[in-house]
C-alpha cells in the first residue's frame, strides 16, 4: 500500500531540487510581520531598520554560531555589518551553511589573512588619476559614487573603503572626477559603482547622470548595483522614470544564488527592463554558495526568467580574510563545463579572474581546443566528442574539399597499441581500443567527459596523462548542496 504524501511537503515528489529552487517566492516578513505594508515597502524604512549590531543579530537569530558571534564582534574593524530586514528574512536560521547566510553574516575567519591576500586585490588605487576614479582600461573608467551599500557582502573586493570600517575615509569628488572624463576623449564608457550608486536619491542621481551625458565622447553609462537584490523596494516607478531619460544606460546587478531571486526582485527587475534598460548579472564564485553546477544552472536560468542576461562569473578576488569563501579555479572550470551546451547560450556567463594587483579581467574557460596545426584544429564539444575542422596552411578558407573526412571520434594511432599495457583498465581510464574492420587500423576512443586534460602533442598520442605519465584516473565526485532551505541534496 502506498504511503500518503506528507502534509508538510512543499513540492510534489516529481519536482527536482533544482526546479524547486527556481520557483519564485515572496520573502517572509519574519519578525516584522506587524509592520504596515507602507513601511515595509518603503526603502527608507528598510535602510533605517537594518541589522547592524551583534545584539540585534543574537536577538533575531539565536542560532548564531560561536564563529559568527566572534566575527560580528570584530566586524566594525574590517567591514561593517549591515543587512536589510527584507534580505535578512531570506536566511535560514536553522542552517549554518545557508548560502544567503554565508554572504552577509561575519565570521571569525575574516580575521585570517594569507600572505598572498591583499587589501586592494584589483590594484584600483594604483590606477586612480583622481580620487574616486579608476582608469585601468583604455576607453572606460570606474566612477566611485559612494562608500555605502544597503547590505555588506563579506567578500567585498572594496572592503578597504566600503563602510569606512578601516578608516579609509573615502569622499568622492564629483567635480574632479567629471573634469577628468571631460578632458580624456578616449573615455567612452563610464561605470558608476561604489558602494552602491542607487543609494543616491533620485534628484542627486539625475543630476550626476545629466552631467555625464552632457560630455560628447561619453557614449553610454553603466550602473553596478546590488540594490535590486538587497533592497528591491528602491526600484520605484519614479527611479525608473529618471533612469530611462539617459539611454543608452545599462545596469549590472549582482546576484549569486537562485534563492535571492524572489518575486519582489523579479518585479523590481521587470520595472527596470520595462524602462528599456538592458540588464546583466555579475556573480562571484563562492564556496558552498554557488560552486555547484546544478545550483549555478538553476541560478542562470532563473536570471533569464527575470529578463537578466548572465554576464560575468568572477573568481573571488584575493581580498584579505576571504579564504573561507573562495572556491578553486578548478571548481569554477568544472561549473562552466557543465553549463556550456547543457543550457541556453544566453545563460552562460564569462568566467574571469581579475588578475591580482591590477592586471584586469582575464577570461578562463574549459579546454575545447585540443590541438592546432597547419591544416586542422581538433576540438571537443560539451559531450566530450572530438571533431576536426580543416584549414589551409596559411589560415585561409579551404576551397577544395578534403578527399575524405575520418570519423572524428576515432584518432588513428598504431603506436597506442604498444602502450595499451599502461592502461590498467579501459573502464577506469576512459580509453577503449578497437579495430576498424574496413582499414584494420587500431583506434583509441577517448571519453573526454572523464578526462579534461590532454597531452600537448596531439600527433604523438591522444592519451590523458598524469604527472607520472600514467593514464589519469577519473576524478572523484564531490557532493555539493543545492542550498534549498533546510535541506541538503547530493
């Protein structure tokens, strides 16, 4: 006899964890359930009632761990604590590893600094011609508007100045910043950031945008913000009316996990999109937050449903005290390998490392080009299948078709037969040796889904190598949590 379904089940049995987390849900009111809607939906009220002290945090979340308590006690010496009531209600108080919680609750690990970590990992201060302006790339500048945010991310790359906890004492000088842009004709793109530019009032933001758009060589302006995620109440019709006057204007939001994309956030992003503003998202790869392929796929797909194009996935910068939140580059490449081809191209962001010390963004991606020589490029697709693309010796297109194109997955290497003894088990190594009945040639079929690193000289042998020269064993699978509230998933 079948057991009756639990009355407490939130999802039908057929609903996968990734599909469940893609559902749009409103944020709870939690401890603020008696607050009138007019106050709760007022962004000024949200800012005024932010959680900023250990006492508030302990009262609202008695499950605070010793590491979190100690970290919060010291937070104001590095990066202040601030969480809007709206965003606080997305935290699962029963789950110490809640992906929302890890992003905004301080931990004592923030006081640990490795020798390679930096206070200014992107070298912004060394590329600053005037205070508050960073000119690292030839045709664009970063315009720092404020040092304040609605809530503070514990991995913030500008924690040296944001919140002023370290005494950086940042004061933007709009006149000098705008004058530099006016005197530098090669600057065609201005990115407003901070802190968060959307914390400015409508009138002040309108005045700043107007001054920038009055410069003839400024072609378009971008705004980098996490306000739609931390404080969707700020995205008012009045704000959207201001922004739509300054097209072309782009907005880059910052979201890391699908649970951040609530109905309130979806509606706020919809108001921006309806104002004609192109929306992109920049995520940071974070350990136990979004360093899981299923979590990331659910997130990018949910972003598209919010009319937001995934833009960048950043490797976490080497900011001092962030080691406990940094996932490895290897893990980032694994995540990207599970996106390309496995979901819509529009959903695949560009994975980048901001080169430490000010080298700028460097794109990194899984290896899809296996070999290249004068007459062909050997590539693999998302399934691990191998293909050849013919080219002329000088790189020009071929006008005469090759006499024959071999089956791309079979790479003829007679020398591989003598090396077969090195392959202890075809099942374990992912290498299968077969004989083609037509040509009687021996072929090595490589399962690239199990081997991502290939030997450098494709013409010599297409066998994955370990450092010792033996065939590489497949990597062990690693369980990662999806981060659905109060549950763990393999």
